[in-house]
């Protein structure tokens, strides 16, 4: 059972005695209710915060709270709602020194029928579970993951951008090791938390093609390493290469495999997807690639639109023959790639057609304009 936090987390000490007593009675009453009823009693109306929804970008906006669980002595606690956007960590925590942590990214949308739905959280839980296993961390049970996601949305319902604004509530689950640990080993404690921030449409005037540069002086991931894990180090390693590419006029970087420098792997923070000259959806297959949950959704939907799906090794020699290319990720679903440059040779690509069909289908399902026959969404109240 989820237990609401102590009253001191909900009301400041400056409240008078009667208000304090009333708040305690209210909290005790809510504790007796089922979890779903608790969420409905405490939630606000989607989009009720006085924010300039049209000006939101993909940057942090403070919200009311996050949900936090602690793993200690072989078990997870019952969790708490935390209003402060900070963690208290021991200076020798594993996450600081050894990078023992994974994170996720997913969204909740206000839909055409007025309901708020979380998109595709089961795939995020599965990827977090696999990442935790690879880095020697305890599993977060699916019921805890799902409850934490839904409760975070419910308690921050006012920050979900209204339908029609093109925005969403971005959710960031994290799992990391903490507690005093000098040598490399399993952390004595682990924290699982879900936080959120409202974000706007990544492209406010439609899909815009960007130019990409193949990174040749750095490798993204090693064979049999952790390239397929959504851990902080994978992203930190891309900060400098991505900055150098941006300084040359390329907003997005593309990595090849580190062993042969021949096979396409992925973009800086997104999977590589394309349409072949035969009209098939193709995406590289490699143990060094992070399995994008959005890519998996596109592969799931493709056949129903008459698009054959191929997940296989893709040589860079094949790239010039591809009809459409895009970077695939949670933030934008698809980013069209207008060109890819490698060693001074530039390859241009056409506008999205089949990929745009997939994009329109996914975004339509996310906001309830297209019926979800794939079981990807869940209503949160």
C-alpha cells in the first residue's frame, strides 16, 4: 500500500493549530482509501496551472512533487511524495563515483476526450529492468514502477499541457545506488524516483530536417559494453562530440560501430531509422545500441500500415541508397535527417513520407485522436 508522507511535508509549520489538526484528519482519511481513489481525491485538473503553454520548450519547469522509493536491507519501502526537487546523498554514493544508475523518459498527454494518458510505460519499465540487471542493481517491481508513474502524473496533473497545445508532461524515472561505499561494489541503498516537467512541442512549425555529421574521432560504445543500457555515462560521453559537431553546423551526430567503423549504430541520443528504396522500415541491430522504446512502437505499428520492418545490421555503404532517414526518440518521436556528412562527403535525403505516416499515427494515438488498438496508453485520473 502507498502511504502518504507525514503532514509536515504537505503543510508548512506556520499553519495554525486548527489547520494542522484538520490536515492530519484529512491525511488519515485518505490513507483508508484505495490507491486510485487517493489519487483522484488529491489531483487537480489537467492544464490548470497558469503557464504560458505555447512558449514551453524542452527545458526544466518546476512542478509540485516527485515520488521516491528507497531499497534497503533487501526490500523496497512503501514510498513517499517529496515536494523538494533534491536528493540527499552520502558523498561516497556509488552514483557519484562509479555511475551506478539508469534512467528513463516517457510522457503523459492530455487527450481529445479530456482524459490524461501515459504512453508506453511498460516498455520503459522493461528497459529499466534490463539496465538494472546489467549494472548490478535491484529490480523495481512493475507495480511499483507503474504506480509511481501514475501517482507522479496525478499529483502534478495541473502541469499537463492542455489538449491542442502540442505539449506533454515529461516523466523521468531514475534508479541509482547511494550510501557510503568506498570500493567498487553493490551500493548499500538504492533510490527509485519519478519526477516530471511540462514540455512543449519540439517542432512548433512541423517536422524540420536537420543535417548530421558522422563522428570519427570518438566511439560511443564498445562491443559487449553498456551501449544498450540507458545509463548516465553513455550520454556524458557524447557531450563533447555533440558540441564539436554543433560548432561545425551539425545539430545531430551519428556514430558507427567502434570495432570496424563500418556499421551504423545510432545518433547521439536517438535511434537510426530509415526507409529503403523498396519501401521497408529498417533500423540497425547491434548489442551496442540502446533499444529505443519509440523505435519499438514504430516497429510494432509499421506492419498495420503496410510497412515491412527490418531490424538488421546496416552498413554505412548502404546509407546513400536509403530514401528517408530519421532520428527516433521520446522527445520528438522522429527528427527528419536532411543530410549525413562523413569525411567531407555529403549524402542528401528526401522528405519523410512513410516515416511521416508512422509519425502521424504515433502522435495521434498519444493524444487520443487515433484509437489505441496496440495497448500503448493508460488513463490516469
